[in-house]
C-alpha cells in the first residue's frame, strides 16, 4: 500500500466488494523470516519434578514482589495423569492475606484438568480445562484492577474469562510465591500438593493480551514489565523436588508471532489509507495480487468450462448438479467434512467413469483446489466422534486419495506444463494429502491402531502406538510388484522412537505415503539443477533426473508434528542407456526452498548408506517427502572400448597365467632343491596365478551381485597375498645378508603368517568395517570412491617402502663385505666383477619384480580415471607372468643348475647304454694323464645353499685316451685323503662313435 497504484486499485476493489471492515495488508518493515525445520522446534528446558512419594514438595520463588494493580503469570505444566485430587499449581500469599492470588486444578469425570483462579480470596468457577494426557501444557492467567477483568489461557487459547473481582485494592506486596502447594498460612501449612512437572514460570506486572499469550505459547520472549523470569538460581526447592530436562515444542521461529500486532488497513481519509495494527490472530479478509499470466489463464479456463465443459466436468454435473458451482468458485469454501466428502465421492466416481477420455488441464486445476479446501476443513474434536462419523472420515480419506491419484497419474504427466501459471505442480497435491491426514489422524485412529488406503499410484498408511519402554521401531513399504524383488520402504529406527518416549511423548502416530508415479516438476524430462557429486576425468556430468518413487513419513507425537531421523530404501526406476552411468543422491522435497515455485529438491541432512544393484539405501535426519535423484554421467569408454578391454584383459591374464603356470611346473619338474627361497617363490607364484585367474572371470561374475562380491573379496585376498609374499622375499633377503639370528624353522612359520595370514586379516577387517561400501557399483573390484580402496593401496605402499629399504641395506652390506674381502686379497678386475655379480644375484628377484608389481597396481587403482590408463594396466598385467618366468626360471641359477644336472645325467645314461667298459690298469700303453690343482669357483647364492661345504683345494685327474677322439676327455675330482689308496678308473668307449 506504499505505492499510489496499489492504493487506487485497493480502494476500487473494496468499493466493488463492499468490504468496510479492516483488512490485512503487507508490512514492508517486517523482515521475512526463514522457516525452521521441525527438528529444531523442540527446545530443551530445565524443569522441576514434584514426585508422589511425599506431599511435602514445594518450591519458593526468592523474589520480593511489589503491590500489583495488574498481574500475569504463565507456566508450563505436565500433570501426573494418575493424580485425581485437587492440586495447587502456584499460590501467592501476603503477610496480611494468604489467598491473594492462586491457581488450582482438579480432574473431572471426563478425565480433563479443570482450572480455577482465587483472587483476593474469591474462588472463581472451574471452567478452563485441558486434557489429562500427560503432555506439557502452557497456562497463562491475567488480572487487572482497573476493570476487574481476569482470563485463563491454555496453549494459547482463551479458555475462560470474566469480571467481578474486588477492584478496591491492588494485590498486596511483600508476599511469597510458592510453586506446587497451597498456603493456608503465610509461607507454610501446605495442604494441596501438586504432582507432576513445572517449568518456564514467568510473572509480569501487566495484563497480557491474546497476541502476547500466543507468542509466549510459541516460546517467543516477552521481557517488557517482567517481574520474574524462569531461573533455577532464584528458586529454593524442597529436597524431594528434583531438576529434570524437558523437550518442549517451541515453534516461535517457525510462526514468528508478532507481539506488536499485524498491519491492517482501517479505512480511508481524503483518499489516503488509514493504517493500524490488530491482533495477528484475528480473522480478517485480505487482498492478494496475482500475476497477469495467472489471471488470464484462470479466466481462459473458466470461460472454456462455461462454454464447452470437458468430459469429466460433464459427468460430474450429471452425477451431482451441486458440484459445478463449488468446483468453479472455490473461494466460497467448504463448510463441513460432510460436504467435502460428498464432493470428493462424486469427483472420484466421475474420474472412474471418464478414465478413457482423461482429465483436461482445467479439470486438474479444479480438483487441486477442491483437495486444498477439503484439507483445510477443521476436524471435529475427538470427544464428539461417533462410529458413524469415524466411518465417514475413513470414506472421505479414501475418496481424497482416489482423486489425488487421478491427478498425479502418469497419464497427466505432460499436462502440467499447460497450468504452470496457476499451480505449483504435482507437489501441491502431496501437500494437501499431508495436511488432510495430519488433521484427520486423531479421528481416524480413535478405534484403530492401523489403517491403510490404496489406489493404483498411492499407498497411505496410518499407524499409532502407545510409547513405553522397549517400544519397537516402525517400517512401511510400498506395494509389492512382480518386477522388483526389493520394495520401496521407509522406517523410523527403534532408538529414535525410544528418544520420543524419553522426551515425554505418550502416543505416536506415523503417517506414511508412497507415490508410484509422482513427477514433481512440470516437465517430467526436465533436468534438475544440482551440483554433481562426482566430477572425475572418466565422466562428463549431463544432468540429474528423478529416478525413483516418492516416499514420505510424518511423525505425530501426541498429535503434534515432530521430526526424527528415518532410513529408507528406494528402487531405481531409470535404466542405464549405453554410454551413460548414474550416481544416486538421497534428496527430499523442500517446500520452503523456492516458495514461489512450490519448493525444490534439497539434500541437506541426507546421505547414501549403500548403493546396490537396482536400489539405494539412504539415511536422513528429518521427516518429509523423499526420493532418489540420479545424476547422469556420460562415460568416456565407448562400447567398442569396453569390448576391447574385456578381450584384452582375458588374453593378457591368460598369457600371464601361462607364464606363472610354466614357472611353477618347471620348479617341480626339474627338481630344484628345497630351500626357503624356493618355497617363497612357489607361494608367490600360486597367489599371483589365482589372482590372474579370478581377474579373467571378473567380467562374467559382474552379472550376478553375490558372485561379483565374492570375486571382489577373493581378488582383494590373493593380490594382497602376492604383495605379502613380495614382502617375504625382502625379509628373506634381509635374513640372508643383514641379520641371520632367526632359525630356519621359526623363520618359515613367520613367513607363512605374513604371506597368508596378513592378507586374510586385512580382508576380514575391511569387510567387518565397511561391507556395504566394499565393492564398486559397476565392476568386481574395491570401491575407489570410498576409503575402502585404502585397504589395498595402504598395504601395497607399505610393502614397496619396506622392500625399498631392504634393497638399499642389502646392497650396502654386500658391497661393503666384498670390498673388505677384496682388500684382503689382491685387488683385480676379476674381484670387482665378482662383487658386482654377487650383488646383482642377491637383489635381482626383488629389484625387478617390485617395481613391476607396484607400477601395475598403481595403474590398477587409477584405471577408472582414463581409458588410456586401463590399456596400460592390461599391458603391464599381461607381462607379470612373463617377468616372473624370466626372473625365477630363465635367470635363476638354481633352475639352470638343476637343468644342467638333468642333461649330464641323461648324457651319462646314454654312455652307459652304448659303451663297453675299458679298464685302466698299469700297462705299457698308459694314457696320457695330467694332475692339477684348481682354485674354487665362486658360487651364486642360489647354489651356495645346497652345495654344502667344500675344501679350499681340490685335485682333478684328466685322462686322455688315444682310442677316443681328440676332444674326448674324462675328468675326475679327487679329495685328498690320508693314507695310501688304490683307485681303479674305468672309462667308456662309445661303440660306433
């Protein structure tokens, strides 16, 4: 009304309508308050408990009161539901008169608490009341001398009022205010104890108005002219009275009650508006401003309905002639639940009859307005509910759900775009359902603890239970379908329900709703603007879509809305097209996020608990309407790339597996002497071979969830074992070169514990801690988007670091030892080469395999980042078996010596099969012989373990027989021995050679 155009238009409208009473207008100076979540509307208070164990409990307010010409006292009371006698909530006594100001209560035959005031000794009647339900109630009493007016308010409502008290004097000062007891004498002689809990006592030296009491009931502060504000430090309590904590419903931040009143237009003077303020709770008319687009759209729909009614509207008029005016002129409102039920019934029948023709946009608008009006009809008090009226309420609810289902049906998904100027979308229907069920739930549940209402796309369930110790949790699931084994479900955890009981609630009502085809936006294909949760190099964010049904829970504690944490599971309704992937996000519809648009999706307070095949489990710390949003990503890997990677993985793993298998067979077939190093080599080959075999099968296993999970666990175990045996390789090297204190038997036991026991421990602990986040969503390997991947990467980094330290230390020790020996002997190039050969032989297996395995699995962890990294990983993985074969077989002196011994044995056998023995005895024709001493040949670490101790010198006899070919020699090694020995030498001459 600050603009001239607004004033002129408002004056013209008031003249046309004939309104002369004050009307509400917008206050530009008032700051728009942000709504507060329900969970934040419960505030903890320190309260005092008056137990029934004794009648002596009281609390003395340590304040000196002046004489009062007016007074207001407000207090919150939780009455003991088992106490039925007269009780005094507070009493004020003066030295000259004891019953100055007192509030009393008693239980009537209907189980209500009746309240009465005593002022100047005059006992006023018991009229004001509140139910004896064990809940907290806010009570205010006011009195003023000037007009002898008094009032009693309960929970913000004026329950009793009157005049006629003594106006000749004020309330005496210097008195004593006692909580929980009557004072038959000044400050003592207590006779009428109160049993229950009391908190939030406040006293003013003024008579509060209704708007003040409403604000105080919502926990808004009122500090003007206050004499006493609730403070436990200013109270002296009897030892029996104990301090407790209470959780009270305080919607002050949500309702923003204005203590100074709300702005109104009182009239006009000289064509100028006369403004004023009125109690915000008064019922007054107001003027709304619509956009031109909405006005023209509404006008167009009204004209079209009047000239050419739709099939639905025609059928509706046929069923009931009274329906058309109401659906066309909703501003007149609905007067009763009976009228609303009749209109909803014929509307549901008309929807069924015209199902083939379908609804038109104008029909949808009319029905949405009907649902909104029906949801706002005040419910009849529970005390007046009969069996017949309860049945009618159930019928109304069923018709309400049927009409709502017809509006949000998938058949109408594309029609919302035509009425976006008029309504806020399908969530307007959801809001009406929430309001309707919340309003009618006390009447619905008077004789039932469980009710369910069905329609094709909506399932609504109302549950009620008495809260007590050990109250069970509650769950609700959508309808079963043949296509999905997992249902859409939502539940309130047991511990949250127990918290409500501990906070003083006695009755719990749960309203659960499932919407199968709800699409909150006008365009069902419209992208939901949200920040993507994942933006790595392998994916390009395309947008976010609604990917599930909508499910909701409303929690009512003692018929008051409360907010608590919930857990829900929703199926994915969108299938992954080729080249894209989805990442689920847990979200809820926030009506207050964008009010002009009817709300928007929000994710605050919600998190993903687990992502499974086809469904996702979420946890949110509040109650509302929930759904899954699927963030769509375009993957860089094309179908051709995926196919190529699968084929190359299979071939590469096969090549690697062949190399490992051939190496293992070679170790057994050639008879490599048994040793620590050989045993470690075999275990490493077995672990790596099984891991490669599992990797080959991982693509096939990904089609089955259980099989894929098992393959993931085994891959983690055996690749972890491969690195563990690489660690054992380093430790064995350390024990051979640096420290030789551990015996061989104890050493191998330790190696087996590290090689197999450590991987089992790591995998077991990982599964116990994060089984639900263990596996990746789209392949059989650890989840790289969570901390689970560190159960593999962490140990791998540790093994690489330890073996690097071992290598450095072994090289240092070996070089130092070789230098000392070289100094003792004559330095030569041969000794230097011997030092190099020895160092290389010692460190070669670990030095070659360690970076190969490390680099391979560095790419393995990063394979999701790029298709190039995936190809590099496959190439490196393919050569692992070949590297093992080269290092452990081809360049292993133990294997080479074993093969050499086999060749020599075969050669000897061939000589035996084709030769006759020739005796070498003393004769005239003695073959040429030569004796000589040769130095010991250096042996590698591989042969030093099995060759045993050797003498520093040896004697060899070489015999050349003339009958043999020139190149034929026979060599014998002789050990020196004491005493004379006769040696007979036998040579073999190849026959036919």
